[in-house]
C-alpha cells in the first residue's frame, strides 16, 4: 500500500523567475525518468535477494537450481541437532537428506563445494563438541556416586567404637 501512495504523490520543485510550459515539461520528464530508474533498481535488488539462498537449512532442489557444485557428508541421527547449531553458527547453506535404506537412520548433509573450507572447520568444531560430551560424566552419575560415598561413610562412622581396652 505504501508503494501505491508513493506512486500517486510526487513532489516537484522548480525555482526560477519565469517558468514557461516548455521548462515545466522538461522538468517533469526528467523527474519521471529519475523515478523509473529508481523503481527498476528496487525491483532488481528484490530479485537478487530472492535468488540468493540464505545461510541455514534449505531444500536440495533450491541448491541444485543455484547451479553450484554440491558435496556431502554423513551424520547419524543422534548428532543431527548439534550439527545444525554448528552449521548455522558458521553461516553454511546446507540440505539434509534422510537415507531410508539403512536400519539406523543416516542423514546426508549436502553443501556447496565452495564452502568446503568453512564446512571442515564447522565439522571439526562439531566433532570436538561431541567428543567432549562423550567424555563428560553425567551429573546424575556424579550424584549417585556422592550418595554411595556418604552412605558408606555413615556406616563406617556408626561401626567405629572408642574401646581402647584400658581400665583404671
């Protein structure tokens, strides 16, 4: 609606002593050419933005339409969410395809071949994070160990007696 209002209302200011019909005609023609040029530029910018694929998850078809060469890697079902976070962080445009042939579901991650360096850095960070998670002991396990230790300590304290065997 705002564009319709912009098209209908225009301001044209001409300063001069005597303004003839010929000067007014030239000024209006120049103004109209200027506005049409801006309108074409705005349309061109909008079409460019639509053509460019934004970073993040997208469809495989849209990546193929773009015309760039694609590469892929394999990710398991458990790790797919953490991989998506890392890929978004690095601004990678990727597409996930589920491999239904295998029994545990596998995912193929397709990305542009020109993003290989960025993808390797992202995948390296992703694997480091997943390895750290595997090495960490869960809080529940730590808590259960602490409870076991406190129970053993209480039993040991209860059985301890102060009988030294000295009678006077």
